[in-house]
């Protein structure tokens, strides 16, 4: 899930990526797989998200140390429901 809940796709250091589907991964990932393959084949305009900036979460750097705590919180919520 991205901070703005938008798909982010592009290329950095030779690595092509498409992520941040925010719960809409099945249909969007299928579409973006083809779009990113077209980008890799030399058609950069195939990426509809190429101009969308990828904003970082303020204050977050390094490994996501907070994820086990967040997972534990939601497991607890599921348990008490």
C-alpha cells in the first residue's frame, strides 16, 4: 500500500517496478505487467504512472522495524472480534 494509495511504477538503476496496488492488485497487476513489459521493450509511454512522484513516508528509513508490531496489533484485534 502506498502513502497516496496510487500505483507507482517505473525504473531505478535498471530495476523495473510496479507496486502500491492498495487492495486492487488482481486486476491492476495484470494490466501493469503488460504495461511494464512494453516499457522494458522501449515504449516508456506505456507506463501511465511514469510522472507520478513516489513520496516517501516522513521519518521512515531502513528496515520496516514496525511491521511486527502492526501485525501483532491486527492479530489481537482479530482475536477479540
